[in-house]
């Protein structure tokens, strides 16, 4: 007995965190598989071999199909940002 074929267009788009050894190089990709997210993330970061991990980012699934993920959602998921103006770290411990 074989598995029923699944139409690739019907597969659910999920969020994946793609990261490198450089703490400044990371992104969230929306894709139907880990491999696709890894490829997309490597292209966005600008590297092929530098991708260290690609794992599910369940917290971001709700933003699939939207233009962007709100900064607060990243911070609530324990990510951080450097302020574009002063360089200070913005994370869950920082006040806005």
C-alpha cells in the first residue's frame, strides 16, 4: 500500500528560523518544508554554506502571508534587535 500523493500547492506554509554562526545573520522564512526554508534563508542572508540551523518557529506561523512580522512578536519570542539610531539592544528586558 502506498501513501496518497499530496499536491505540493496544498501543503501548509510554516515558519522556520534560519540562523548562521554570526549572531547578526538570521531570519524567519515561510515555506512548506525545512529544506525550502533553508534555501530561501541562505539566499536572503547571502550565503550557501553558512546556514547553521533551520528549525521551526511555531510562534511565527500566524504571520504567514503577511507583509512582515511585528517587532514585538520577535521580542516576545526571545529575539532581540539593535536600535538603528543608537545601537542599544532592544529585547524583552528593554522598555520602549
